[in-house]
């Protein structure tokens, strides 16, 4: 247990931040899973919508500092690559 006032405050802050970060990371993972589910259905329109939604969620997580900007860029790039593969198969 923390002994000083500042250590107690830091412990409270880290608890709140950890809870918020877990929520945001979970939201990112759910958005990515929704995108992959739409890819399995081979529905191009739905895949585009879920890709857009996942991109917004990832960008929000990056702007809040929950994930690093390069990590966010990498996630979006991988999703775009999968979407482009589906588009090329459709045409």
C-alpha cells in the first residue's frame, strides 16, 4: 500500500486510467472483429462500413494515447489490405 499522499493519488489515477484504457482497447478489438466478420460474409458494402467504423475507433484510441500512433497506423493498414483483397476478388 502507498505511504505518501502523492503515491496514493498516483495509485488512484492509474486505476482510473487503466479502466479507461481497457474499455477503449476492448472497443478497438470489437470493431476489428466486426470488420473481419463482415469480410467472412463477402459483403462488400458492409465491409466498407465496418472498415470505416474501425478506422474511427482506432483513430480515437490513438488520439487519447491508449495505443501508439504507429500501432494504430499498422492496424488500419492491415484492415485496408484485407478490404482491398476483397474488392479485387469481387471484380
